[in-house]
């Protein structure tokens, strides 16, 4: 009779009986290898007449015969003393044995007392030793693992190997709330668990509230230690995930009452696994929050260090109360009035100040990309040129913080319906994905356009408008708060000098008076642009004077009676090369009557001219005759 000898000694063997022997990580196979390098269905040895054949079943890490990796799904005849390597386990094929040996079917390749290549017959170990081996393997698997989904999957896998439940999941709470942020689990017969089972909601909430593990028994025999025993139609175990005196969530497992009941020893070990897993998960969740904050990081808003005008004082008085509320905010006002700065200030004053502030300009992102930008896309989503690892959207990046949707009136109506759904239920589903992710985000929206809700082809759905406009603030234009201009100008100049250090003596009072006399149709952006040009014109060590201010009146910027030109982005935002290119575009548009003529003058296509105009923040307004 043929055998597979395990390791160097002929003390543990597998007897080859029947027509085939299946090998893999799946517990129901003929030979189970508890090894992460082994696929669930890895290989098989089958008989063909008097010959035994080795076949790799398309495993991830392959199978080796006498040190050579074999091709998947091809037959390889076995001869006496052939060595088969699967994961960290080596088998030797023998037709006869010289002495008696112990027959095994389940093999563990990583234990506390043996190297990763040693073999332990879990079926012959005590329950405590089996669990110690599984715990060690879990520790090895999650070491330096920061992908939360991968971490949860690994913990769930060990839970199923340890307790053999029919259903099981890990529930993670949203930070500081009683809402479930994510649920990750599986069914023994196949299928995922992504929501709390309604019939066990009471149990898991009690475990969270009491921070005590819970065990069901057919008949209550009294509680023991820090646990609770209750009657149930299904056998279940439930333990809290506790980290640094905070409850992260729960572990829940159950099975049919016809199975052997869970015991107090099971409950104690699950509670220990809960403590271990909570520490690992807390680190991964903290890493995830830091990563999202880093991805969302933008330059901090400048501090307002001047006395505001009465118009801005009225807004400033309302800000603390608005910031403390959980309601969405809609900011109205002309382009360049400082709505982004106001949104940042609301975030800074709010309870979410430690969370990320994420800005999305809805007008700057093409319609075809806006959905993936907002909601992200799943792993292997099939989207052209997408990262196969997936990408979180702005909603996920803004979790526990603030999402600022600038130019909300430019968002396509098709995207507004999905945005409304997210605002109402707090669940985001990535493109190409099926698993919703709960997010806790405060939305601040802004628009420079009047929102005529009654007009056909409206820019903003009325239901979305009412959802966003629970609080509204209108930023007055600069021409209505000329008293703010000196402070804004000095602050803007300080910001420019931080990016472009140049030794100058500041800005003169006469230059400030000139700035206050202008109407600023482009508001703060136009003011910043003028100051950036003045900084370049001003000699080193000198003071910005009125002659350095290239303020263009409406007459100066109209090329003909149909076109008005405004610059909405500061020149200081661009590199020297882009600044020169930008000046060429402005000059070409100013000196011609159409985009086509401007493009011909620069020797580029009309389409590329449109791209450059958007890139450089040049706003071209056409007036009807």
C-alpha cells in the first residue's frame, strides 16, 4: 500500500486509499494543511491503474516535485522516494514502510515551538495547543498589516478554524457612535456577511453596552467570570472588541443547536482573541485615519488677523454656533469672495477639527470622472486605467471630517441623485463594488451662481438644495466691504511672500487707497493676482507703489463688446514657466476676437486653447448683444 511520509522521520504518514486524495487548506479535504502558502484546493494525488499521479490544481504558490515546480493541471507519475513540496510541508512518496507510523490528516506548519517548516498534527494536539498554534499563526499573519479588510478577513478565517461556526462576523463601530461602520464575516457554506443579522442585533448591542462576553446554552447554568449565559435558538458566542477603554465593536459566532454546544472555555478564548484583535484593529484604524488625512491634506487657511468690516462681523458672530451644529451648510456669493476660507473656518471651529478637510471643485472635474472622484472605485473594478488596488473617494477621505463641495451648481444632475442618497443614509458604494461603506461626513457646499429652482434644466435638484441649505451664508463681494481690503491685501501679500520670498518693504498707503478705489469684479482672486504681479514689478527692498498695481478696468479687459476677461487664480500659484505661458494666453485672448483666432495666433488648436484657459484660471465671459 502506498504512503505519503511527512518530514524526515517515518513517524507520521498519510495512507493513500481510494482513487484520489485531495490536498489543500480547506478543512473538508482528505489532507488539510493549515498553512497560508497553501491554496484552499491546492493539489491532488490520484490513481490511474497501478500508477499514482500528482496534479497541481492551479494553486497560487505552486507544487514542487523533487525540487522542480510542476505545471498546473498536468499529470506527473510518482515513483518511490519522490519528494512533494506543498507550502511549508514536504511529503515523501513510498510504496512500503519499514516500521509502524501514526496516520494523520490535518497538518499545521507554524507553531510556537517549531520552525515554520515543521509539521504538527492538530488533530492529535490538545485543544489548548491547537488554539495556541492558531493564535501564533494569526499573530504572524497580521504583523505589520494595515489593510483593514485584509486584517478582518484573516481574523475571521482563524475564528472559523478555531470554533467551526456556521455564521460569524466582526462588527466595527463608527468612532464615538453606536452606528456600525463596517461588518465583515462569512457563512460556512459560502457567502459574505456584510450586515448585522436582525435577530442578533439585541445581543451584540448588549455586549457593546456591558462590555461583557456572552454565551448561549440550551439551559442556563448561571454565569461564570465576566460572562453572561442566555438561552437562544442557536448556539452563539459574542465578545467585545476593547482597546484603550474604548469599544471598537464585537465578534459574533453561531451555529445550529444540534451541534455540540459552545463552552465557557470557548468563551474565554474568544474573549482573549477579542482583546488581541482589538489592539491590532485599533492600530490599523488609526493608520487608516492618518492615511486619509494625509491624502486629503491641503494648505491651511490663513489666519484672519485684521478687524473685519460690519458685513463680515455679522457672519463671524454666527460662525461658532453654525460650526458646532451637525447641519450641512450652503455658502453663496460671487467667485473669489473667500467661500473656501469660510468653509475652512467652519471646519476649524467645529467638533470635527481633528478630522480631514477635503475640497472638491465640481466644476473642475470632468463629468465622466466626478463619480469615481467622489465615491471611489473598488479593487479590480474593471474601470479603464484604474488602480487594481482600488481607490477611496473624497467621501471616504473626509470620514470624521468635512467635505467641501465647491461649485455645487456645476455638478451634473445624474450625480446629484447619488449624492443625495449618501447624504441621507451615510453609505458610500465604490464604483464597481457591492459593499457599502458607512461614512460620517459633514458637507459644506458653495456656489457662485444663483440657483433658480423653478427653471427647467435647473442646475441643482430642489430636494438636494433643501438637504444642503439647512444653514446658508452669503459672502458679500469686496466692493461691498471696502474696509476689509487693506487687511486682505496685507494678508494676501504675506502669503505670496511665503511662497516667493523677496525682500520688500511692504505696500504703501497710496497703493492701498488705489486698491480700495477699485470695484474688484473678480473679488479676492483678482486682488491676489494684482498683488502677485506687483510683487514681481516691485524692486528688492522697495515698497509696492500705485504704479506697480496693474489694475485693469472693465474697459481694459473687454476685447470687443461680446467678451469680458477675468483672472480667477493668482499668478503666484504657477511655476515661472507656467506664468509665462499664462501671460501668452491672456495676451492672445485679449488681442483677438475669438478663441479660434487666439489659438491660431499661438499656433495651437482651439481645443487646447480651451484647456489652457481652464488650467490658468482665465474666465472669459461672453455678453449677448
